[in-house]
């Protein structure tokens, strides 16, 4: 990952997935009509219905900004998440802006931009003054009670890399969060988006805070998400790769990130 930048005024870390030394050339798009994006309306803060019932979210607004950067007319329509890839493949849309993980299988069937977001794994603890980097934190976890959702990649990661910890498995993230809030565990280890939403919401009662940094091991936590196109539309995919790089370089990416991640999962 390139360029983990700090927005100093807000003290929010903004990720960057583009190498500034790798200049992306703008492809020529000739005769391109309206680009119809597909998304899902139930995964905040990436894609959801806003208070006016219109689609919004980080992925949605990033798609709109990329279309503007390219001078393209775009629409965004909601479909059930499980149907997005089939809907795109059948030609009922031109692109997907949703949290579908990038995998080797996905690349074999579709054209995919580079990632514009990765959902890191994070540790959360009760409010303390301690701050550690990940290497120091891991050394301190031996014997500590760590809440984790059972049968997840987060549990597998802890079993593999922190076997001396006292893992407390829970059936869902809400119960794991409650255990930390009540003090029956010392930490939670889970996906950064869920934890950031909890920390920024009323349910946490300002009990807790992130500790350490993001864990981004792709074997466990995936390669991230990007815009998805049909394979025959690879020129459109390359154009949106260019647009995403420009939005990051010019600061629009940071502006949108701060809007939708007041507590950054990074």
C-alpha cells in the first residue's frame, strides 16, 4: 500500500493505493455513451440509501467523481448484492461500484480496476493512553483476552500469528463489542469498517479506541475492492483506473474519505 497519509486537521489517516512514481496515462474513449453503474443499498459507509433515500456512500460518490473527471455521463442503480455480477454480465449495467472482493476468479471473468479501498483488520481496546505499533502490540497480546467472531479469517489470523493469546470467540460482532465494553475481554480483533462504525456510534458509549495499526495481509483480509466491468470493456476499466489515480492525487479521494469515514478504519 502506498502513501498512508494523515489529514492533520481531522487526525484521520487516509489510505492511498497508488504509486506516485507510476504515472497512469489517460486512455482515449471515443463514442462512449452513458455508463450505468450498479451497486447495493445496504452496506454503509460504502454504498447505502441516504436520508433522502438516494444512493450515496464512499464507493458511489467515488464513481460519480470518476465519471466527472472523465467527462462521462453516468447513472447509478441499486440491485441486490448477490445479483450484481450476474446483472453486469447480462448487460443490464456497465460497471459495479460495490464491496465485491477482488480475487483471481473475479479477474478471470471481469475487468477490474486496481483497489480503491481495503478493509483492514484492527484491534480495539478500552480507552487508554497507550499507543503501539503492530510489532510492539503483538508482543503484548500473550495471555490477553481477545474477542473475535468465530469461524472468520480474523480468528484464523489470530490462531496462526498470536497463538499465545486467550481467544474468546463470539457468534457475531455485536456480542464481541459488548464483551469489550463490559470489560470481560481486553481487546476486539475484527474488520475495520465494523469497528469504526461502532466507535463512531452511540452503542460504544465512547468506551473504546483503536490500538496499533491496520493489518492488510491479503491472504486473510483480501485484495480490496475496485470498480468492475465486463472483460470486453477493458478500455473503460483503464479509463477509471486513470480517474481514480487523478482523484487521489488531486485530493478529491481524501475529501470523500473524510466525509464517509469520520473514524477511519485505518
